[in-house]
C-alpha cells in the first residue's frame, strides 16, 4: 500500500479534509480531495473514488482489490456506486467498505479479454524513445538533455540554417516540438537584442506557451485581442518591445499578425531585430486557411515583404505533416524549403470503436464510460451545439467537474478553463477541435469522440491530446449513422467554384491600384456582384471569400500574394486622426498581389489552372474521410491507416525527400483480434539537412589552416592539456574561432563544461565523428590517447572542415608501425607551438 493511499484512507475515515494535504502525492487523490471541498456531483465522487481504487490495484499489482472505508455522511449519501463497478461490503452503522473491479462492458468488443481501463490505471509506459545527450546551451532553458533524437536534430538544423531559409520541423507530439521555437529564439536574444514571432492557431495555445516561458521571460509574451484596460496596456507594451528589440519572443494569431502587430514587425525587421518567423501547428495553414481562417494563407505575403527589409529564418512546426499539407506549404513559402522529420506514430493510445444504434444508446454508453475511466479526459464532438447538449447530459448524470471550449469561447473563458484544467479543478473538457492544439496537459488518460471526425488527420490530432506523458491512454469513438452525414457535409469542398471565383476576382481586379515593381493593391471588401444576395452578404464573410479566392489563385500560380507596410502614426503627425484612420482602413481592406499569369482573368485559364488545384484538394479531402471510415471498419491495423495518411513520397521536382512514418499501435480492434501486442517502431534520425549551412570561421584560424580541410594538433599527454588549464583555453579559442561540432567523449568534457562562453555558443556535442549525420560545419575532434584513429577522421571525401587534437603517439591508421605525426602530409602543429602561435 502506498503512503499516499494510506493517508487518503485516514482522511476519508475521519472526514477531516480541511487539513493540509500537500503531502498527498497521487494526482487522483488530489483531485478527489479538491472535489470533496467544493460540493462535487455524485458522478464526480463515484468516478474519482473508482480512479483511486483501480490505480492502487494496478500500482500494487494485487490479486485482491484495494478497499476504502466510506463514512455514511455527505457527500457520500445517495451514491450509486454500482454505476462505476464499485462493490460495497462489510456494511456498518457508520461506514462501509468499497472496492472496484475492471471495466469490461458487454457492448465493447474484446473488453472481456482486454479490459480497456487496465493499462490506463497502471499508467503503463509506452513511449520507447529516451532523452539524448544535450548540448551545453540547453542550460539556458534549465535542461541537460534533449527529449528525443528528433528534437536534437531539429534544433541543430535550425541553428545552422542559412540566411533566409525555410525549414519544416515534423516531430511527433511529446517529442519536444515547442522547444524548437523557444530555444533558438532565446539563444538569439540573450542580450535583449532580437525578437522572434510565433504564430499559433488558438489563443489558448498562446496563453499556454506564455505560461511555459514565465520562468525565463518576466514580461508578457502572448499577444491576443483583449479590450480591457489591462489588456490594451499589455499589448502596447509588447508592440513597443518588438520595435526596440527587447521582446525576445511573442506568440500571436494570424489575424493579429496581419493587423495590429504588423507595424511593429516591420520596424523590427528594418533594424535587423527579427530573428525567426515561426508558424506553430503549421498544418493549420492548409486545414483552417482553406476554410474559416483565411488569414493563415495571407501570412506568406507578409513574410515575403519583411524579407525584403532584412534576413531571418522561417520555421514551420507540425506533428502531422501530410503530402497535401507539404504541397500547400511549398506553394505558399517556396519549393526550396527543407524538411527535418522524425515521425513515429503515437504508441500510447489504444483504439476502441463502437457503432451505436441510436443517440440514446450512445448517451448511455458515454455516461458509463466516463463513470469508469480515469481523469482527466476529453470529450470531442463536431458541432458547437453538441457541446452544449453533452454539457447538459453530464450535469443530469451528476457530473459537475467539467467545462467546455469551442471556437466561440471568449478569451476570458479560454484562460479560465486552461487555468482550472492545469490546476486539476476540472476533470473533463467537452470541446470541438478548437480545444487542445499544443496545450501540454501531459496526463490525459482518455479521449472520447461522440462524433465521426471528417478527416483521419483531425482524429489523429485529437487522440494525440492523450498520453503526452508517454503513458497509456484510451481512444474511444462512439458513433451513429447520422455522424457519417455530418462528416460528409464538413468534408465537402470549401474551395470556391471556378465561376464564382472568377466573378470575385474580376470584381476585385477592376478596382485595382497599380503600385511599383509590378504589384497591385486589390480591395477585398468588394462584393462579387450587385445582386441582392451579394449586397446583403456580411462584410466579414465577403472578405473571407475574397481572400480564399486570392489564395486559390496563388496556389494555381496565377498571382503571387505579397504585402506592404502598414501606415505608421509618426508619418501622419501633421494630419488629422481621420486621415490616419482612412489609411488604416485602406490597409485592412486591401491586399497586395503580383501577376504571374497574364491570362489571369480568362475563364479558360481558370478552367485549365484553377480547376486542377480544386480537384486535387478534393481528392485529398476524399482520401482523408475514406481513411477515417476505414478506421471505423476495423479491417486493418490503425497504424497502417495512419502511415498511409502521413507517409510522403520523394519527388525530384523541388528535390523533396521522402518522409517515412515509423509505425506504432497501442492496441486496436485488428491487433486484439489477431493477438498482436502493442508495438512501437524506432524514432528515425535525420541526416544533415543543409548542404551549405550557416557558419562563421575566424580570421586567425583561417590563416593557420591555410585553405586545408584538416588541421592536426598533437599533444604530449592529457596531463599537458590540464596544466595551467591550457586544454580549456584552447577549446575556448577554437570555439570562438567558429568550431561548432565538438566530438569529445563524456570523460573528457571537463575541458568545456565549466566555461560559460562555450556554454552560450551554438556548439553541438557528439561522442563520435559520423560525417553523414552531423551538420556540415567546422568540427573540433578530441581524440583520446591510446585509441586507434578511424580513417574517416582524415578522409578527404568529406567537405567538413576539421581540427583534430590527438596524441603525438597516435599510429598511422593505415600502418600501425609508424606514427601519424611523422607521415601526415597536411597542415599540423605540436600543441605547445600552436599555443604560442595563438597566444595561449
């Protein structure tokens, strides 16, 4: 019996829950005690008590169940324990005992042999990748290791990116994608001299990212619409710090980026302060940009104009990159973008699907499921009105510790929900797909869909909210026939038709304003016609359709979306506020474009160029829904279906490399039927992505190496290196001269670990020299005495510039009967001579 369980037993026995419970360690125990203090519903009490009992059973591995003594007083009166498979026994006047059994519902196939709740309460570890040795600069964010090999390769790729490059980072959820945005931004603004902008799809994600960086950045970093006095003041402070380069990092929405933040970003870019332009959850550029958030696909135009002012690196981060998504990103950001991918399917979720004959049966099964499953959990549905329906049904069933989130939730509602969610004040979130993007609630044990997602991509993303701590979680989908119709309706092509799109384009283009350099200013608030239907269309809806028309034309290469600097207040000091406001209205209601095809306004061009783009999008959409339906049919392993969705073929055009998914399955109907146990493939490592990475080489070292690829420095002994700390000094000098890869075994890292200047440099640590895996940048190799030297250290086939410190007694790798120092034909120094040469 655990200490926490024993303590909880005593608290329940005495009923004294007002005392300090900081010593209670199990999260499920904390949840129950918090609930008992705050008038819980009967359903909350039953499910939380069950969680505690079943967790203790699985934790202790007992054959006989654990039990609790329950007093006969509030809030334990009129409790229906049986609804959660809890048995009562040893009944006395003042108390009784309870225990819980595994959940094995008759209606859920295979649950008799494989109780779905067992691995959840056991908190079975499923993730098979381990942290890897970190680089010294990780100390900046109080870490010593990378979460995964994929995170390591991604961050190294970002830090060696050439000027103006664009990099797609494709990492699985839980592998450390967020740090790929945060760490480079922090490293490039250590002296409050730089800013990076991170575009996020939801306010909830901006708030969550700000919370994560609070220990490192005191000032606000989340920029979102807030009309309160405090909110306006906070946002003004962020804009001011962006202008003067002290903001470091800002998280914002596409809409804020394109409007109120744009002026500040232009100022930062002019002064060279803009370091990284980052889109988190970049798959949303396609998914939401094509539908109800067209601002996502306007971002590339703003980026293009900012790049005219100064150089910066563009990062596109995602955990779910499909071929269609990559096509979209290439069309918007350029085909020369590079991809770092280390995709392993999530091994944590076990998948369960059940068709329900009616909505009433589904409701009964959902209430049964949430009565039995551990907390916290998420219930996903498709429509906003369904969220409200399930909220009422949970209330009727005695559940109070829940909240809701949809795309219509206000900023205050989102903030409040996230705070309660993270503080364990609520156990269940009922939501549409608006909830969860990037929100790092690690211990979600179950994700329930009471709908059919319209794409396999959406399904995988939402299931991915569970098990982020690497432990087992459950995906349960309860669906009816009507759900197929809803999914089909959502999946129907949202792109504008050829006829309607051409009508909108002609209406916009006829009112164009000719700018310099072949660019045009196009109004986006123009109705497509003077018909009553078009005139009465809401302005925002009309603007959104016009923007979709422009982005569709951009993808078909008829036009190129560009941008222009917003009006600056300082340029209107001699003008009235009305003149300045008119300038802003013009900026908001227009977009800048460049013509790529002179036949852009001809119907034949639209039929030849636009229609194929529309059809391709529809084909991808059809495939996505087909794969979702196939998952429900349970005819092949779910990992095969996900792999089909996320594998990407190589392509010679644009020099695209393939993306191969490493398969994993935590359990699915097919695997359970065939007796296949849960499995997880190995997270793949990526090769160096840049042929010509960005690096600096100091003039002194260039002089000494004299155009050679290899410079050898021969030392007498390790003791010589330790004398007067000359080893540390020479490492410091070489790193300051541009050595960035450091090949050194752990036992000799004393030469670099305690040097603060080295720790703050972009240096990458390796145990071994593997030229095909490390970045193609200047490399410092420390070869310890007594070890044979690998021939590839001296190979001329590698274009990596190397400085090698090695013992003077190192044999020639080709002939052991002679010393390398006596026959090496290239550039070399003895250690003491080199130290004299560089004044160490």
